[in-house]
C-alpha cells in the first residue's frame, strides 16, 4: 500500500499555475485553465493519487504550500479495515 496520497480539490482551482511550475511531473494545466494531477482518479469531491517516496512527497508538499487557495493536500494513507 502506498505511504501517502495527494488530494486535489480541483473545482476550487484558480488556475494560477504554481503547482505545474513547481512539480511538472505530477501537475499540468488543462486546456480549460485548471490544474490536473496526472494519473489521478476522481473520488467523491476531489481527485487523488498514491505516492510512495519521500522525494515525491516533498515535491508535492512544495506545490501544496505554494497553492494560494490550499486545495492540494499531501496526507498519510490510512489503512483500510
Ligand atoms: S497551485 Fe492551486 S490554484 Fe494554482 S493551479 Fe495549482 S491547484 Fe490551481
């Protein structure tokens, strides 16, 4: 099981481009202007994808910290019962 996951509340994206500039191997800007988390899946009200390495975590945390509307979250993957 992956150690962490990235969550993206895409509907609230204001299209500033910071995440894609900081971490382009995970983030890209859509034609409609909103950011997209590459290889993510839609879960309820957000997109998410698993990550494993501390390096990936650090780079995505940097993107999360730069997001002016704080809609990127890097969280520990909780064990499912
Ligand atoms: S940093 Fe946040 S607001 Fe800016 S494009 Fe990325 S997700 Fe959207």
